[in-house]
C-alpha cells in the first residue's frame, strides 16, 4: 500500500481562484497524476446533507468543487465528471439548487449533477461485508471504475463525535430512508468504504462546524483544506485537528480494525502546515449525551422487532438532547425526565 499522505493547507482567501491555485499545487503531490490521466470518468461525492449554505459549516463549498473541476479540465481534458449526492430528507436536486451547484453543469459541458437515488444500480457482494451480508446496492456510475473523489466537511457529529471522509460515503446509499441504518452506522459506513473507497480525499475546513453537528451546530472558521490519499488517515488527521481522540470515533475506530487505511497517526506523512499550527479545540456535545445516543442504538439493535423497546429508545435520545441545555442536577430538579416521558406517552396515543 502506498504511503498515507495528508496535506494541511491554510486558505485565508476563500475565492475560487485561490482555492484552485492550492488544489493545482497540492493534488499532484498527494496522488499520482497518472491515475487522473488514465481514467475516463471522475465521480465527485459532495456533502449536501441539507440545503444549507457552506457558511453554516454544514455543506461542501461549491467553490472547492468548481476549483477541482477547473484543475481537471486544465490538466486532464476530455474527462466526464459526475458530481453526486443522494436523496435523504431533502432531494439531491433541492440541495444542488439551493447550494449553487447547478451553475457547474451550466458552465462546464463535461459536468453532470447526478442524484444517485435515481440511477441504475448494481448489487456488489463481498464476504468482508458486515451489515450488507446479501450485498450492497451501489450506483451503476461506479461500474466504469471511475476515479472517486470524496469532498467532505469538517464537522462534529452527535452520534459519532466526528464526521469527515468515511462518513461522506454514507450518502452513496441509494435509499432516501437512511435513518434505518443509524443503529448500525459504523458497520454500514465501513461496508460502503470497502466497496467504493475514495482515491482522493478532500475535507472542506474553510468553515467547519462544532457543537450539535452535523447540521445544527455552530460554524467555526478554520481557513483549512485537508487533502489525502487515504480516507482513514485523512479522518485521523481531521479528528486530531479538532481535539477529538480518533479512536473514540465509532466508525473510524472500526475502519482501523477492518484495515481500511493507515491506523497510526505517527505513520501518516503530514505535508504543508503542522498539526500543532492548525489544531483548535472544537466544542462537542456533552459526553453523557454521546453515551445515551450510543445506548439507544444498542437497544434498537437488540430489540428492533419488539415495539416495546422503541419508547425506551426515544426516551434515551430525548434525554441525551436535554443535556445540551441542562446539567444533571437541573434535569433531576426540574423534572425534565417526567416531562420527556409524558411527551413520549402522548406521541404514542
């Protein structure tokens, strides 16, 4: 396996011109240009979990994708480029429209915006899969063996502590009802990355997110791009920069165990800025909230066929979120638990 390399790049000017300049300089240092030269198709997976502007810290900045397309077209012309996302609570089309992505397909003749949920699909079987034992459905776009680029966002996450490159592939699941996979998130994320592992990883840290990520947190300006050739190594660096112990991130820890990439921080070659020069402490959700969320998933996995387990799961999640605003003492003295229980009881009537 090639040396795992990750570049940390300060980008204080967020213009497309400046972003392009950095991408043009660093991408050839991270991946072999021959990979781009010999491929016919390029698939770019962005993070558009909600139709929110990049200034919120929730979504991939379209200027990064624009800069990347310009780099490819200038250096490796005549490629077919597919910018992809799938349906979730909002359709991919809605997210493309509200985040300014439609201008890409208008400006560049070789660029298509693709809703993965609406493409043809192929079932990939692999004995290494943990959750999708009968095979994982993926878009036919991946049948041509394209160069796969994942452009994630640097964010905290309520259930996972951190979300970056590996989690970005969760959006390659073709169903819009992705909530069914939340209790099995670590297995699901690592399964997907077994089948469609990114060749080039880019994390948009221009404006990141802290707090109640991945969509309801606070924006945090970092002026940072992270570019790597190994999704696990790239996420290890991303989590470390945020002050998060990467071994506590459930899906990242499992990815290390399943040997999806470099497992040790000391073995990753860091280029550009030093970690200590860019790292900042990100505020995350309270530890007790994280534990309650994880406990709710364990209950769901154990007792999903039994409907009586669902109120307990809801109670744990509501209790987890109550710790965002109240201390343990306040929850007891203000009778928050009875209030949550009553809300759940009312919703079941």
